C-alpha cells in the first residue's frame, strides 16, 4: 500500500507544520487547568466586589448619620436665629439627593404593621381604633439601599388601650349610713344653743334706767342681775312707791 500524494493547497499556500510538543500535550488536562484558573479569578473578583460593597455600605451609613446630625442642627434655635437654618436645610437636601442617586431612600412606615426586619420598636402608645403593632410614629428614620436594608427604623407602635376600672357596687346599707347623721352631728345644735345662751341672755345696753334718771346714785353702777331674778323681782319704781306709802301711813297714825 502506497501513500497517496498530498494535493497542493490552493492559491499556493502550504499547511503549517504542527510542532511535536503540541502533539504530545494532554488536551483534557490543559482544559481542566484553564477552568480552574478561570474559577479562581472569578472568585477573587467576587471577593473584591463584596469588599467594595461593604465599604460603600459603611460610607452610606455614615452619610445617613450625617443627615441625622443636619436634621438636629436644623432644630437648634440659636443657629436658626443666626440665620444658619436655611444653609443647613440646603446642605441636607443636597446630601439626600446624592444618597438617592446611590440608591438610598428613606422608609415610610406610618400606618403599616411593624416588621422586625425593617423596624426596631422603642415604645408603645395606646391608640383606640388602631390595630396593635401598627407604626404610629417614627423616632429615627430608616433607609433602604437598593433592595437591602441600610438601617432599620426606630418606631413607636400602637397598643390596645386598657379598659377603665369598673366601679364597686354601692350597697343600700352604705347609702343609709351616709344619709344618717352621726351622733355628734345630732348633738351639735344643742351644744351650740347652750353655748349661745349666756350671750343672748346677758345684759343689753338700753340707755340709762329710771333709777339712774331719778337718783343717779350707786344703783346705776350695780352689777347686772340674772334675767330669771329680774322677772320675779319688782321693778325699782314699785319698791319706792311701796316704801313711800308705808311712811305716809306711819305719819298719819
């Protein structure tokens, strides 16, 4: 068997000569090494991307805290009086605009149920007519970064108001006891009358008496007598008339 002569290549080109080492290379082993190097390079790039994203996340978290500081400065009365409030608010708007371009946006959670993945409950408030665990107030604003949670929000949630305490039943005995006067209260009017008696029955200044008008003697300075004795004793004029009549009878005799 004789070899068939090789036909010349068209256009006068001759085939390239294959080196002997190339013929001895194990293609399967070489391809496996190539895949290993490619996977190693891909893993290194993923780690670098992860590191860069973590660094970017930390930087965005710091910028969010700077926004909190600017918001607090905007509420400072001294800075507002000095005319710094407008500048602080403008700086804050620019910062929020940059954060929005980076994919950072604030959370709006009022009226929604508190999600532990998004919120941190820092207080409760009784709210009638509001479902429990509903966000009613945001203390610290939370932020999203693209599809991730950059910072959880600190919120106050609603709770069910406590029912008013039921009053104790009022017994009929308690009502009667409350309406019935106490013994001391019943005896008090008598004591007041007895205490006011001497004051009411004491001597009253009615001007000069008849004895003082006639004699003006020592009877005018006499001590006041008891009203009971005054009622039984005869008046001074009657006593004088009786004495004068007796002396006249003696003279006639």
